[in-house]
C-alpha cells in the first residue's frame, strides 16, 4: 500500500462516520429513541455472530459481517427508505448505486471494488451469505417493534399482511429464526399491537 492509499482510507473512514446521523424509523428496543444506521449495522453484525449456527447453509461469517457493516452506507447519500414505504418500495437502486460509487470510490481501487461487490451481493440476496445477512436485517426491526408495543407498525398503520410479506424473507436465511419470527408476528396480532 502506498501512503496515498492510507489517505484515501482515512477519508473513507471519516465519510462513513456520517452513518451515525442517518436516523431510521424504528426505535431502539424498549425505547422511544430512533435508531441510527451505524447502531443498526453494529447490532446486525453482532446478531449474525450469535445466531450463525441457525443459518440454513454453511456461511462465511466474515463475509456476512462485512455485508451487514456496509449494506446501509449508501444511505449517507440516498437516505433511509422505510421498509414499508409505498412510494419507493426499496426501488431507489439508481440513487443507491450512485451513492455506492461515490462513497466506496473514496477508497483505493481494489478495496472499492471489493466493497461494492459485497454491497451488490447483499442487495441481490442470492448467495447463502446474503440470505442470512438479509434475515438479520429483517429480524432486528421485528424485535424492536414487538418490544415497543407495535412501534412503527402502529405509528404508520402497518398491518399484518405487510409485516408478514416483508419478514418472510427471513426463512431464506434461517428456517428456525423464521419460525421464531412468525411466532412473534402472530403473538403481536393476539396482543392487538398488529392488526390483521
């Protein structure tokens, strides 16, 4: 590595600090404070470490952690799209692609290409690692909303069908975690914090 590479890496590190300022709609578990993207990424990474044995397939855990740590970096430019948003419905791929190219492009070329490839892998959701990473990404807000008496479901009028349809992707990464998640969703209906 050249000294110029170190300077590029430091610029990237300073730039991604902005992730701490991107607020998500969901609130921390048992809290009324919104989570930021950096907290979200850290929490998902730790969840992956703890829950890796529940993956449907053998996974490269380090690759999963890399995905989880970088998957939302594009939101520094593109902003956070609420999972139940009816306007974008997570179809802001052009905005996110431009953000990925700009932000990861701050790094030396080889690292930029690696991180863009990992980000793309997560977005496509086809590899075992991406399926498990996406399962973590869908599980965390479920844990948050169930701990907060419905949280964003109540706040934004989200019903059972929408929650179920967005969360069933968990099963692609882990059958056992999906069983648990499905139980939480059904219990939420029984408790009246999620309307059917």
